[in-house]
């Protein structure tokens, strides 16, 4: 997949197989992290992206040309003491992932936990 276009794919595994190999490995790493840290979240395709849903939308992976965005829907409200989140939107905050070392499991696990706590408190 050279340029990101909102996927029409409805199946997460089929979509992930369509992602170019370098980014596919990053997507799989993030999927594994979410599955380990938040197994109760439902993984679906939404808006052409892999999304995880609890009571509401929690997080997603958006594939761009040169990176992935691991984004949190209510990111502006999340605890982020390590400063891993970026973004200037009204709600969404993300971690830009260009290489495997950008996926820092301990720091991301803390953000995922904060996102889940916020979602469960709704």
C-alpha cells in the first residue's frame, strides 16, 4: 500500500495484510500491545483504520506514507507524564511511529491504561 487511502476493508486481518511489510510489522506490534493491555476492547475497522472500542472509541492506528499514528480519541484528557502524545486537535492525541523503537511498551501501556480508565468512567 503505497499511499494511505481510507480502506474500505471490513476485516482487520485482511486490512493488515494489505499494509506494506515495514509498516505491517509496526501495526502488528501495536495490535499486540493493545491486546495484551486491553483484551476487553473490541478491535474493528472504522473510518478505514484499525480501532479499539470499549464503551466508546478508545484508540486507533492510522497508516500514513512515512509513519503510523497510534491515536487516542480523548487524548487531550489523558495523563501523559512522559510526554509521548502529540497533536493539537480538539480531542485526538497520538504517538507517531516511524520505527519499532518508537513503540515504547511501558510508556504506551500507561497511556492505554489512562485511556481505558477515561472510557470506563463515562
